[in-house]
């Protein structure tokens, strides 16, 4: 990819695009021109499934060579400007290559059709007539390579999947509130059903089942509120940023974690930086309070506020903690692969700009 700064490598983001999009355009080599076809699809286990008539130019070309290229567009929005050359687009899409199998076995056809139907929102077992199954073929595209690209400052918040997830979080919160303050058994049953509906909605966007999502949450005994993530922004004398490599995904972020009861935000950040990097720091000032939904993080079942505090370096040597793979200093222009569930590139750019300018006013939302 020529524009590496626009490349997306996070597998969670790529899978989210594959699950949430509905149209895939495939290109098949012909003797003179490429044959291009947009198709509805279903996604499962690194494969795309399509249904097709058993005859036609597409099938003829696939019989000659099953090799195809494909593209899936996730989001697209025009951003106007006062000048013509200032107009731009906000986009995210992926491209790939693979090999297509033409499926003629009726049992495998039904499996592929179930995947396509579920991808488009069908629930439960589907019933297929034998004559309909026999009159079609299924195409199974085995993905071999894939690349993803997005525009600078892409905001996933406007995508349908993200909107569903945020609405489901709100629905769960309302149900939890009802369960806390209600003792009528009929209303308790209704609020429990609403909570389970929220989990089903979340499962449409995340990779987890409703049961797995429900297991993430403990029983609610008080008014539900957002979770709070506290992180430290530390810069050394060479202008490099302190970063730690997470064990969870093998990627990098600024040090920090969930707020602990009994500790103030400044106490939490000093403790977290010490535990994760071995360095002693002093909390200087608040840089930002980010609402995670307003930024381009991958989908999460939790509703999270992120508090970022500028910290001054006191003493110590970099020594990764027991639950951290590595720690080190990085130039703002040469960042490692980011753990985007915790921090994204545009946030680091904003935080560094505030640090350099000595801004006293914190950013929010």
C-alpha cells in the first residue's frame, strides 16, 4: 500500500467491516477486460459466500480460473470545503484476492445459504425447497490476501454498526436502572428481557454471542454509570512518548488502565505508569476526557470515558511490568502499531500538540 499512514491492520476492524457490509464487488479476469460484478454476500471463517445462477459469463470465467479480486466499501461521506481542491471524502474500505469454489453439493449449498441469510439478518433455521436449491450454485470465495484503508480522522461513530452498538448500550443501561429500582415481578421480567435484547443487538456488531456479552457484566445493584479508563501521557527530554505493549493484543498504548476505587485519578495514573513501565512520574495536569464513542476505536460492549493526564518524569529506568510485554520511548512521527481499543493515532497527535503548546484547557468528548 503506497499510503501506509492510511492502512488499517487491526483484525477486529477488518472483521467488523466484513460482518457489517452487505455488498462485495468481485473482478474476474477476462481475455481483454475484467468482468466486474457486485453481489450480496455472507461472511464466515475467512470466506465470502454468494449465490448464483448456474450459467452465465461469471460462471464461465470462474470455470476457467477461480482467481478473483474483490472490494468491500464500509463507509463513505463527502466533506465539503470553501475551495474546490479542499473537498475531500471520509471513507473506509477493504480490498483482497482469493480463490472461488463453485459449490454444487446441495448440503453444502444449504450451509452457504444459511450463512448468507444470517449475514442479512435472518433468524433461526431456514427452509429451502429442493427444486430451488438444485436450480442454483453457491460460490465460496476463500480469502487469500486482504488490505484495509481509511481516510485520515475517520470516525466510525457514523456507521450503522457503531450506532447499533451505542443504542444497545443505552438500552442496557435503562434496563439496569429499571432492575435496580423495581420490585414488581412483572416489570423485573420485562427489564430482564430488554437487557437480553440489548445483548443480542451488541452481538450483531461484536464477535461475541449474547451469552458471552452478558457474562462480561456483573449483576447491577446501583445506578449504572460509564467505566473510567485513566492514562498517563509522559514525554522525555528528547520529545519521545512513553508507550507500553499490551499483553492482550501485542500492540502499543500509553500506560494506564481502569480507575481503582479508593484512588484519585492522579493517584491511579502515577500507580499505573509505575506498574507498567517501572518509571516514577508526577501528575501535572489534565489533558483530556474522551468519550470513547466519539473516536475511531473498534466496537466495545462497555461505555467508557478516558481520562488522560500529563505526567512529568521523576526517576527510574524503563522496566515492563508483569502484565506488559514491553515498554519504551517513541517519536510521535514513528509510532508502533497501536492498540486502538485503548488509544488511536489522532488522540496521540492532539495530546502531543497540547503538550508542546503548553495548553492549560483540557479537551473533552
